C-alpha cells in the first residue's frame, strides 16, 4: 500500500524526536507537518487537514495529547482523523483514557522504526476499509436501526462473517466490515440457529480491531439469549481431563 500523498501531523515538544520521526516517515513517501504544542497543532489543523495525527501525551504546556484528542473528537471537521499516540507515559489510566477517546494506537517510547512504519501502514489500511455506521452524530441509533432491539431488522448487509468464538454472554465475529462500539447487528449462523438462537441480536462492546488486510475482529454481546440456548452453548465447551 503506497502512502505517497498522505499527510501526517506530528505533535511533540521534543525537537530531536521530531527529527527522528520525520526521517523515518519521510522515507515512506508521506508529508510531515510538525507542531511542538497544542496551540501550534491547532494552527496547523487550520491550515490543512492531515490524514493522521501522531501525538505525544506530555507537550510541555498546560495542554496535553489528551486535550488534542478531545479537540479532534469535538470538531466534525477533524473527528474522523485517526490518532496514533506515541509517549513515554505508561500510566494505565492515561492509556485507557486515550484509547477511550478513540486512539487507533498507543505506543510507548522509545520506538523501533520498523514497528512504527508497520503500525502507520495498518492505521491507514484500517481507516480506508469499509465501515458500517449505525449511530448518528448525536450517538443515537439511526431511525432505520431503531427496530434492532425488537429483533426486526429491515436493513441487511450481506457479507461473509466468521464466528470465531462464543459463550453465553458474548462472541467474536471476524469479517471484512469494521463496527464502531455500540453497533447492533443481526447475524445468521447455522450453528446458532440449530441451538435455537434464531433472532438473537448482537451489540458490539468494542471497536473493531484490524487482524489483517481487509479483515476485522469484533467482540459482541448477545441480546435476547434465553437460558435454554445458553445451556447449549455451555455444553459445547471442551473440558480438560
């Protein structure tokens, strides 16, 4: 996948690290725009909209990389830009907060150039792949999907999706579509149907994760499962002797 013509905004107050990142990424054909802090990042965003934002957490001023993420998320013009956080901040709460705000990746410094390039390529591959959006801008289900909770789906997306694992609470589906957290879908599967699980709903409890070129893995909770079906799923488990 060629990255020629892609623009990446790098926000980091360490000029040496900026130089290091620029040397690595410029070699794969991307255009680098640099900002040393939050305010400078906003100025760069006003000048052009990048295809990717790479930011540190600590930016040596009152604002942080978390604030950058909040700004992007709160503005429709920028909310779909993927964010890659590269930081020395290994605080668990910070990492969870960043991922909750939609960061595509969170990587700790120091970085390895080969891994950096792989992750940047994967983010672009993920970003450009098909996405099914069931929520509107207010975070509510679109009108055509309101009936999903009644197990009466009037919109169908036909594609091959594999059931990778299942228990009585959740399952993992893998296929060529990625789903945002909170998506509700109907999934036809012979195994589940034979167990009496026809008409089950599935709500994604995480954003889809890239597993390969054009392939995504998503964990869903089961909606409307009865105890009889749950018992049949439990019986499928292989016990170790």
